[in-house]
C-alpha cells in the first residue's frame, strides 16, 4: 500500500517547474500514505515516484527498475495472487522463502507484453510502468477502483490529447503545480450526497483531471482508443488465452469463492485484523477465517451512546469463531482528525463515517496491525441496502412534488421525496434534504442541487430500477465515496485495508443473480451458520450521531461562526447561522448538513494552503 505519482519531464518544465523538486513535493504530500520510504526514478520522458508503506519485503524500495534500465514501475496496493504470478513470470523467484515485492509483477508482465497476466491480477492495486525506450506508459487499476488513481490530460488546441501526470491523490497533483479548484456545479452535487461524480474536471484552458477510463484492464498511452490512452495490445501473433498462472478455482459456490478470497487477503507477513461490525458482511468474513483456521483479532467500532446491539452481535460472532475482540468507542473527538484526513486526501470528505473507520484503523495500528479486512462492496453486490427494497415497491407520484417534506431527514420523508422525484434512486441516496439547500446555499447553487432528470432509456420497471441503481452504486457510490473513505482512513493510520468481497469470483457470483439476490439472500444462504444475533439486526451501516454531537459544544461551531466561513460565495447570507439555529433548537435535524459545511470549509482552506497533513485539530476559541 503506497502513494504513487508520475509526470512527464517535458510537461513539468513547460509549466516552469523543476522536475526534481516537483516530484519530491508530490511525495511529501503523500507521506501519510507511505511513511516507510520514498523514491523517484527517471524512465525516458517519465518520472515515477512512490511513497511506500511496507507490507511485504520491508527493506525493498520503489520505484522498481528492471535490469538494463528500460522498464520502471510503481505499484499501490496488493497483488492477492502474487504466488501464482511469480510462478508464471519468474519461477526461480517463486521458489524463494519470501517472494520479492509485488511491485515487480506488473513490470515483469509489461516487459513480457503479457496482457493476460496484467488483466488477471487479483487484489486491490493501481500501477504504472514506463518504457524508457519507447516513452510508452502502461497503467491500470483494479476492477472496482479500490485503489485510487487520478490522471491529468493535456489537450492543447490542434494537438492530440496526452496523459501528462497521474497520482494516487489530488494532493500530490496539487504539489506538482496543478490549479485544483472546486467549481460551483460540483459544490451543489457534493452538498446533496457527500461525494461527486468524476466527470472530467477542467483545471485550466488545456488541462483536465480525469479518472482511469476503464478499470480492470491494462491501458497504454501508445493507443488512442480513449483519445489519450487505450487498452494495451499484445505483440502481433500472440495468443490471448487465460491469464498466465491464474487458473480459476473450481466453481464450488459462493462460500468457496469467498473463502478463497479471504485466504488471499489475509495472507501477509505483517499482523492482520478484521473489522467486525456485527453485520452480515463482516460476520461472513469471520466465519471464513474460522474455516481457514486463521483467528485474526477482530475490532468493533461503536459511537459513544449507541444502543449496543451491533456490538453484542459482534461479540457473539467473535466468540463463535474464536476471534479475540477489541472494542473501539468513537466520540466527538473523532471529528478532530478531519483536517489531517482532508489534507491527506486532497479532496473534501463528505462521508463522516471516515472518522469512525480512521478511529478503528488507529486502534489496529496501536496494536501493531498493518492489514485490515473489511466488508466493503457486499451491500452493493448483494443488494443489501434498504433503498434497493424501496425501489421495488415505490410508486411513481410526480404530482406529489409540491407536498413532500423539505427538511425531513427520516426514512419516510426520503421515500416520499423519492416517489415524487425524476430519479428515485438518486433521491434515496441524498444525505441532505432539499430544504437544507434552500436555507444554506446560494440561490444559483441551490437551483443546481437537484439530480439530473431521468436519463433517456433508463428502465422504468421497479426491478430494473433496482438493478440500475446497483450498477450506478458500483460505478459511483462505492468507487467515489466508500472505497476512497476506507483508503484514506486506513493509510492515515498506517494500515492497508483489503476488501475480500471485491474479488472477481465473489463479485461475478453476486452479479449473476440479478433481483433474486435482494437482501443478501445468496450470501445468507451460503453462510447458514451465521449467529442468530446477526440475522436479527436491521441493516443500518455505521452512522455517527451527528445530530446529537452538533447540539453539544464542538470546536467546529467556532469555525462555522467565523465571518470568513459565512461569507463564502457558495453560501446564502445568514444561511449558516439559520441552519445552526434550527438544528440546535431542535426544529430540524441538520447534523449531517452541518458536518458538510465544516468539511467543505476545511477543503477550501486546504486549497488556500492553510490546512496541512500534520494538522490534527481545528482552531480553538480565543
């Protein structure tokens, strides 16, 4: 697990940047991702850098350079089937007691032009390999985007667009001199749901910030299928067969697939642990660990003052599986980590549960753990969210629009708004009510706040709406909110997070069931030995009690009271004060909205250079 960055030397110089200094500054911006070492290498027109968190081969370094100097590579993440890959690509290395660093595997595959090996890599990873002879860059990202990779594309007038830089975080790209800005339309989108889509973001007249255009396949700058890159092509005459050394295990069902994934994910030369919430997903992982004979320590986080039902379920699961359980209580002090996490991410953090995940990872790290398994992805793959059920029965009542509650945040109010909305799934996904925008945001931002109308060709049947919502969640919510949250929270504590449910065999099994898998039916059937305490729990996810916390004495209220905060152009005059008054008087529950105001302000101050990665607490009252 690391932070990786790369840039074309000619592009840096054209922008007036000293290439050596710029790369060092980018690595410094990712120091929290890789405190165990940093390095830069030059490969033809490219400079590649890596800030490394040592999980395998503690003394190895990145970037890695193949003998002769032609190929240079960097890797962020983990190759879960590394043993099989080494056996295929370097049999002698596979016979060592401890194989070399995973970062060599993409490089060796690129050097051999083994497209199948690259496409078949398991685990969570983002990689880049530069060919000094041709100037080509080959890069890729895991299927679901578990490990982040941001790309900068230059498209000068009259010239073909080209990739000029990439990094694990926007913070590293900003250190390269990119003018990151938060545009008003994206503010509106973010205040509605706490994250924003990754459509190309214009940074300057000829620069765009974009995501990897296709995940799960190796891409090459030598192809122009996407305008600036395309799928890596094998050598002429090469046979495209099954990925080398990665024969699929026998199809013996979902349980076997998940056990195999957990076995790969829990294999580490450093201490590993399990995030055990007490819900179905993490409990299935615990049962898999028991079956594998790997009693990893389990960690359960609970907000102070919670009802304790999930903790009781987690205790029952841990006892049944023979896992030692450590409990972590999360109080309002968890909010103090937000500036540090914002600076590490280089983006606004609209999902407050990142603070709970960070607290959990901090506890794991304090006990010496460096790898944490979690259940991310299971709710999307196995249709576990309550909103999926709602989409099956929710009627379409557009005439209800003038009468729906504008400030209500309860489930009934959300369902009423969804029934009247052009896009019911988007309305159910929103984390702030429409009245929050009316109260707080500037008029032009509030008007943009609604989701786009129903897309042409979007399925109308209830079952189709549900599956379309899952597809959108896999492409958007999971990749742009949940996975980045876990990635940032873990690495800021020095912990690598792994998500066994995102393995290709597990995912393919889940997606093959369609609507029949609603409510994790197939997962429950595969694990009939789930304790009764788990099966009785209602699905709710980890939600911090922000409504209660923002009615107490939080230092963040001082930040929201500052004139500078309230005079931001995206805010309505007097709106922040009105929202705080309504919330603290009990006339509305706007805790999540107030959190978003704090997170947005911290991001804007980071853009102004005032929030640094080492900052751990907000300004205190004078």
